[in-house]
C-alpha cells in the first residue's frame, strides 16, 4: 500500500499559489524572485503543490463577448426525482452540456444553479428545451445584464501578506 505524506502548506506555498492563480504565465524564475526563493526550490514546491492537488490545472480565460457569447444566464432548476441514480444521470447530462460553465448543487427552493453561456436568445431557447427533456420540474432563468466583477482567484492571503508580497 502506497503511503502519501502531505507537507503542511506554509505561507510561502500560499504566496506561490496566489501568484499562480492571478498570473499563471509567470515563469518559475519570476515567481522565485518575487517570493525570494531559488528557482529549483520554487519549481519543487510548485511540482509538489500540483501532486498534492492544490493546483488542478492551468487555463486561459477567454473573452466571451469577443467570441460571440453575448448571453450569460443563471438558471435555477429542480427535479422531483431525487433518487441517487436519477440524480447521477441528470448531473452527468448537465456536465456534458457545453453551454453549462458551472453547475452547483444548492440548498433552498431549487436543486441546482447553472451558469450558462449562449450566443443569443435562440440558442438559450434550445438549451432550455434540452433541460426540459431531462425531466426538470421547476426552472427560473435570470439574464446577466453586465458583469460587475469576475474572478476565480481565491482570497488565500490576508491583506497584510498581499501588501508584503512584492516588497
């Protein structure tokens, strides 16, 4: 049986993670300079953070509007059938729908909250029809008029640590 020993994440790891989540294109050398560590030591930490699952993947964030996705909506859905196997089928179908950017199982009046990207009203209508085929019993759709804030960066550093990050 393989034994996995996880090192406790320390403030230096947090600084590295914060830098990577905000500017993933920084080179290892640039990160090392910012956190005041040698490039090999920085590389080893980043490799360990990947291995331990703190870093899931690196992605490029695209401009949805420039690519023609002018309709962002939030869709609340519910299903009356709450058997585990039926929920698994529903969740798998939602996961495979390309329009669904995010899917959250939630508490309250609805079972799921979907963040959905469509090019126009017609494609949103097609998406709603696909949902209806899945046996959705209740649905509410809200259109985003404009984006006030977008971030996928977790607030892992305290304000004081963030201010000392580059100094």
